[in-house]
């Protein structure tokens, strides 16, 4: 049975770094609850959809904003997820490091976008700080991690091992960062244990539109593409597929109304996975994981007509979103 990890990168942004203290309350509401004239379309709606279909998801929660604004907003965010019976794991966006009221690291005075821009010991310290903030907010034990912007490097795996975190899901072969020095000369598509940490790569596929690898993200792929990748992976004996989403993806780009295309896409994906529970085990990382021998597979392919249909829909979303 194919294991499917539906992962949600859960984060707060203030749309810039000026006037953070004035903007945070509104930003928290928009990114967590997603209020619109048609109701809230943020995290609670995603949680409801998942639970209505009996599905488990992994919410990679970014906690470093709490180093600026305190643990109470983070506790509210973690509580929403935990109270819905879903899994909380660790996510770090290092753009927050220099915004902390008490320094997380000495001498950091500007933005470093990726975790890979820090040394191994610094990465270990940031992972420890993020873990402590999440656990202070009630997350419970943490055993999995995703770097913001997929910005890991080989030091990240060592830093995770130093913190007792045995699973990473930061590797994205379609991304411009975090690939070359983790598995040099190879493309990871299946779990592999590296330096004592099991890497669960974000699932990528070869886009029929001829644009190379594309990662399996709710807003970046059509339902037809996701269904085809899932079916092919199950039929060819893959161990697992990792899907990416975000807590704000059911909203349009202005975050003032729901995006009907993506809302419908998530509804269809949840329904598809629930109806085919004999083929797909939708699970989290808290379940015991075996060691993996690194038997990799070539990325799956989708036909060109699917890419064309998706691009037409995306053009319409940009026009009317």
C-alpha cells in the first residue's frame, strides 16, 4: 500500500518587515483563519476537510515568529491543529532570526533566507530553539522537520540528528536549493536514510509541458496530475508520496476571498484518497518508520495535455484572482 503524506507548511507572514508589531495581529488572522465575506478559508477549513474524510495530515509549523511576539499566538495555532487530532512537526523560516526580541544567535543582524546559510552548529541551535518554542506551545514530541523554502544542506541532516529529530522532508528536486550537496549526482524520489536521518523527499514529476521537474503541491498541480502521480506510484510499488500545501492556499493571492479552483481541488483530492483507502495509507510521521535502503525510482511523468489544461486554469486564476 502506498503511504501518502499530505503536508501543510504552516506559517505567518506580515507582508514585509517594516511595522511588524502593528501588522502582526491582522497578519495572524489572515494567515491562520483566512476571513473573507464568504466565511473563513484558512486553517480551520483545511482541518475540517481532512477530518470529514478521515485523513491524517502533517502540519509543519513555523515557530520562530514567537521569538518576537510571544508564545501565546503560537499556542493558539498549535491548539487548532492538535485539537483537530492532526500532527504537528517543525518548520523553520530563518528570515525571523534577526527579528527576535532576545537573540536566537549571536551576531545575526540581517536576513538569511535559507537555513543552509548558517553553519552546522548554528543550524542545530536554531532547530533546538524552534523545537523548544513549539513544545512550550503544546505540540508534544517532534520527530520530523522541513526547512523553509526547502533550503537545507548536508549540515541540516547532522543538525537534526544532534537534536534527536530522525525525519526530514526538506529535499525538493524541483527547487533551486538544498539538493546538490544532500545526494550529489542523484535525484531522490523515495525515502532514504542519510547520516542517520531518514529523508522523505517532496514528490516531483516530469511535467508534460517540457519544463522539467515539478513538485506535487496543491496550488501548483491539477487534480488530474495529482491523481495520475498517486495511481502510478501505487501501481509501480513506490514506498511513499509527499504532497505539499500551505495553511493559506485555499485563498486567492490577495487573501481576501476563497480560490474556488483550489478549494475544489482539495475537496476532490481528499475524496479520492478516502475512497481508495485500500490503495493509499494517508499517514503521519509519528507512526514507526523503518530504515530505508535508498532504492530510488525515476520521477514519474504526466502527459502534455494535463500540463496544458493546468496552465490554462492557472492563467484564469491569475486573471481573476
